């Protein structure tokens, strides 16, 4: 297996993002529900009290269903905090 160089990786990410945002909203929602249903049945998820997730951006899998399930189960949900990118850093 060959390693991708930085340009190949950037192009691959750009292509995947472009494909992702073309998926119809109803299919995105269906996929998010299916993934949530699979995850909540997993032993590691059921036994966890702390869950780290993200909020979706531009066609990413919607994690709101999983967040809601975690809250109903009294789990702590952690989301990343984003800071602006500063020049000269």
C-alpha cells in the first residue's frame, strides 16, 4: 500500500466532501438514524457514561440523534470547541 502525499490527500478530501454534499437530505437523515441505531446497541456505547461527538458540517453524518439518545440515558456529551485560526501560529 502506498502513502498518499499531501496534494493527493487534499484532493481526496475535496472529492469526498463534494460527493457528501450531493447526497439528498432525506438519505442523509436515514443514514444518520441507521448509524445511531447501530451504535446504541454496541456494548461500549451502552456502558459508557461520557461520549465525545461533533456537530455535523456540510453533509457530515448528523449526530443529533445520538446526542439525544445519550442525554436520555444521562450520559455526558462532549463537543469540540473551535477557535479561529490565527496567523503566525
